[in-house]
């Protein structure tokens, strides 16, 4: 495995928040609460689709839920340096997917609300509150490279899942709720963000040694 030299979030900050019991537990609790709050909001706007379609609709809560699962894998290693946390191929898929979903949904919200700017501004929460909280997704995503590594297979899997989600969102009207009808610019931007999020994961995360098929 080779390691990247630079990190968006300093290593000492990541170690403090992820390596200490109180801070990691509070971070986990915050993510779980965010999932519940997000689901409540989405349920109020849920189209008349089967419950099985909900995971494809509640994109932001899914992103935060994946992050909560990713953080939970650190619990057995509390007190140890993050670089000593085992990197496995199975966990690489979870961590990579969490990174991609957080970055994509954080940036998508910023793009979507600005494409429909007049539908949201100047309402303080409807614009600034939502944009700032979702950009926080991106910041949280950059904690992930401090304790994991990815693989070509994990990156390809994340890209495939993201593109399928895009197709379902706009093909079956299961995109997150908006105050305006999605435009071609939003659809193109969403697909571009899927690619960008995976590219950022590829350049931000360490890489596990290549094996056959991965």
C-alpha cells in the first residue's frame, strides 16, 4: 500500500476527533441524529412509491448513514493511532462509498440550490442553512482518508452505484425534493458530480496493493 502525503484535514485533528472516545461517540451520535432528521424531512415529501424505493430517494440521509457505519468501524481501535487501524478490502468498499456519497450530496445540494436560487433565497434556512449543513458533508468526508484505503474495485463500485442512482433519480422522479422542476443543467451537473466525487476519492485516499480483479 502506498500513502499520500497531503491531507485536507490535518492528521492531528483527525486523530483527536476519531481516536478519542468522547469525540468519536459524539460524532457518531451527531450523524445518527442527522439521519433521523433527514428522514423525517424526506418522508414528508415522499412521492407515492413503495417503501423499498426510499433508500433511492433519501440521498442525503443515506450519505450520513454510510458515514455513521464508517465511523463505527473505528470503535474497536479507540486509543490507537489512525494509521494503525487495519485496512481491508471489504471495508474499502464501505469507506469509499461513504466518501463518495458525502461529497456528491454535499456538492449537489450547493449546485441544485444555486441553479434554483430564486426559489430559495432570501429565506435564511431554506438557502443558507441547507447549503452550509450539506457542505459540512464534504468536510466530514475528508476525515475518512485518515483511517482507510481504497481500491480500483471500490472506486468502480462507488461510481457504478452513483450513476445508477442518478438514472433512478431523474428517470423515475426520485431525486431529492426541490422547489423547482429539475433542468437539463441539473441532470448534467449531477452526473458530473458523481464522476468528480469518485475522482476526489481516488486522489485523496491511500491505495491498497493491487490484486487480481481489483
